[in-house]
C-alpha cells in the first residue's frame, strides 16, 4: 500500500498519461504514392471555354499522330497503339478525350455538341497547344465526323496525313449497319437499361471479342459518358464530300470487313472521293481493327506516318 502523497500523485499522473496514450488514435497509414504516369498529361482549353483531357505518349520528338476516338468512347480506346513500344519509340502518340467524354468537360445542352465548328476548333486547339507539326490525324467511327468537322472548319493545310478508321464520312444510309439500334437503350434514363444497351453496343463493335478484363475497362469508360451527352451527339449531318475531294495529303482508309456499325460501302465511298487514297480492308475483323488486329494496324499506321516525314 502506497501512503506517500507524492508517490500517489506520481502514480496518478502516470496512470493519466497511460490512459491518454491509450485514447490517442494511431496515425493513419501512409497512402502509397501513385505510380508514375505512362504519358505526359495536358489540359487543353477550347475556344468556348471547355477543358479537354489530352494524353501525350511516346517520343516527344517523333512524328506526331493525333488519335480521335468514337461515340461514347475515350482516349483509352487507343491503348494498343499508345502502349506499343515500337510505335512509342518512333512516334509521338497523342490521344484526347473528346468533349463530353472521359475526363474532359461534359456541359449540358445541345448547343455544346451540335455545331461542326466546335468539334473542329477542339482539334485545332489540341494541335496548337501541343505544337503538333503536320500531325497524322486518325479518327475512328464518330471520330470521322470530328475529322470532317475539322476539315470543314480549318482545312487540311496543317495536317501531314489522315487515317479514316471505320469512320463516318457521309450521311448515306447505305454506310451504316445495325449498331444504331442500341442508341435508344444507351440513352435511356434508367441506368440498368443504359448499361444493357452499352454492353450490346460494345459487343457489336468487335468481331474478335476482347478479354473479360478489357471489356470491363471499355464498359467503364463508356459509362463515363452521361446520358445528356449521348443524346446531344445525335442529330448531326455528315457531308464532307468537298473536303475529301480537296485532300492532297496521304490518306489511308481502314475498314473491318465484318463491321456491323459502319459498312464497307462507307469506306469505299471515302476512298473513292479522296485522290490517291489507299483502302485497307481487314478480313474477319469488325468495327475496331486497331484493337482486333493491332499488329497489322500499327504497321500500316507507322508506314503512313513515315510518308509524312519523307514528303
């Protein structure tokens, strides 16, 4: 038994300190550092005040290639190009999230999506902001509309070459397959219906189906595009006949033979209107040749890009 008053006080103080230590929460574990990004990120401001997310891969001094994705997609669509070591060693590979897509701004209202000049100005803003000299402009599917809008707004004088990949170049109904039948589901206000429609739409994009992991990634970035954007992307005309006939730069038209969304007729029409265009048909391939047969696509893209440097 402790009778010393000082000892009792000391013991009481020690007890209080011990209790205080027990009640003090342990420090939170440190958050692991993020791994270094495999690209140089940029935010590009458009003339109408939107921010576009841009991903700059590969050789900063190489021939630039600007990759434009399709409806409800993202820059990640081009993963098999931007992460290809041979392409990255030789070329500067720039992919963007179009307005309303991915990590870019997604304003509400048709006025932000229905005018050709907006889309054309977006492409010019990226070219100018990143200092891309005579880039190869590559557009997939709806990205063909965006390329056409750029030509209609700014001409082709700043471009080195173009690659139309299963791309829209005309409003001719013969150029469109059955993929549009899913748009109603994809724009449904019911999330479950919109997801089911997006899954069906994505399956239609591929003859050679992606792995489960790749498909999950594609579904995730498709669902980043909100309903109001999906709805506003419709209702636009596509008549770039005069712009195509005026092209005097190397042009490659890439088309999957079994594409269910954009037909071979669309691709042939594009190639026929462009003087000297090369048409490359991929047998047994669907709407995404750059994914389904990436080795061949990357070889042909490299050849096109090298033709700019020789010119």
